[in-house]
C-alpha cells in the first residue's frame, strides 16, 4: 500500500473493507486506531486532517451519504456516554489539535478520506467492519450548540463540519488505473503504422476498399474509442452480502452451482447507482439474487413491501418467488431503499 497522504492511497479503491481499525491504520487510510480525526503534517509543517471515521459518533452527527454533518473532537476527559451515545461535559475548542487540523484542511481545500464503521447510520453502515468510502471536501464549518446540555444543564458548544462527497469523476484513480488510462490515450493519439513502424503509403487505399465493399452490401460496425474515466469501486460490499447467503437467491431461493461446486449469484442494488437514482454502494442497499431475479428487480417486475412481502408485477412462467424476502440477521436491509425502488416503479 502507498504511504499515508492527502487523497486516495494507491491500490485502495472506495468500497474496500477492513475487519478492524488496526487494519485501516496499517493500510495508511487513517493514522490512529481510536480517534475519529486523523492528522498529518502539511508541506509547511502544520497539522492538517487527512481522514475521519464515522462509527456511532455524537448525536449531532448526520450522515446522508453525499453530505455529512460531523461533530469535532474533544479530550477523553470531556466525554461520557448515555446508553452508548457519546456526550460532552463541556464545550469543544477550535484550538484542540484535531479540530484545528480539520479546520485547516477546510481552509486549504484539502479533501479527506471518509471511513464508515458498522455502528454508524444504518442506511450506509457495513457489516461488522470498516469501509473506505472515498474522498469528501469540507465545505463549511461553524460553532453550534449541541442537542444535549452538559451534566450541570449548561449549553455545550461544538465544532461542526459540513462535508460533501466529491463527484465520481473527481475520485482519483489509482496508479494502475492511471497507467491504463495513459495507455489508452497513447493508442488514441498514435498514427497508423505498419508492423515495422513505417508508414503504409504504397498499400491499397483502405477507405476505397471499404466503400467498394459497402456498395456490394457488406456493412461494417462503427469503431469507437473507450477511455478509463473513473475509479471502479472495490467489490467487497457485494462479496460481503453474497457470502452471508452462500449464493442463495433471497427472492426465489435458487442456488446455482458451477462444475467446481462454487455457487454463482449476483449483487443487486435496490436503489440503482448513478444518475438519476444516485444510490450508494453499501450493504443495506444490496441483495443477493440469481440472474433472473436480478433482472426482475431491475425492470420493476417485482417490488418489495415494508413487511418484506414480495409483490410480483409481471409474471415469469415456471419461476416461483418466496412470500417474503429472505433476510440474514446480520444483513440490515434499509427500508428507505425498498421504498425508493417501489415508488420509482409504481409511478411508471
């Protein structure tokens, strides 16, 4: 893995998952195994933040995937918990080292890596691990009043940060993908050459031949050039869900086996990725399905109710579905995604 720095770590794509915080640190995604804000030295020797962790933090935190409202840090002596939720004994300070570092990243326009843990918002949290979810930019900071007062009833000021996820085309590719993109661009720009590198001026006119053949009824497909445009996410999210069900379809119960005895299934996003849906690539938004049920979900032939009942909107002969979606106790499927999928297709 590449050294810890601002931005992506070479070789680690968004979506990569790690069992515990020590692995997150060993892979240089974060500089600590306990603190929420990771810091390092900028070129001028001052501390800046390079990463944050979302893992069941303060009650004033708010995670909406593309945007995050994040509460700053405090010394351990200033913190206590009620029913497992951290609270503060006294106000936070912008002079506290971690808050000052994240504030400096805001002022200098440095992106920060966001790592989500399993204790965060149930709509986006991974299954019993930590997941790297890409780069975010701190877009605003403020001093706010915490929802809960101090133990003596006095108000508590907190350092509050707003973060926005960088668009997909700004999620920098890894070194390997840079090499692929460079290779494709060089191939685009290279002039036509013969095998020995020399021009082919005395060869027959290929355009004339093509026109002659086209006149005789032959058709040739249009040649198009492709470029690597953005980073492909790590597929750990889908692997995680498929592993829980051992390849069994959650909708129809089919479990396909290959000649090697290994199951084949597909990870299906309930709220699709990309525009116009902009669904997140997270476990609560993924189902383990057979290829047929994957297509049925994608075209709205089936929808799933809030009580997990499967509603068949278009038939498929010879293929039955379960009355209700099969769910693993460790797979928290969020109803927000089912409602989005259902409303999208029922409105059409």
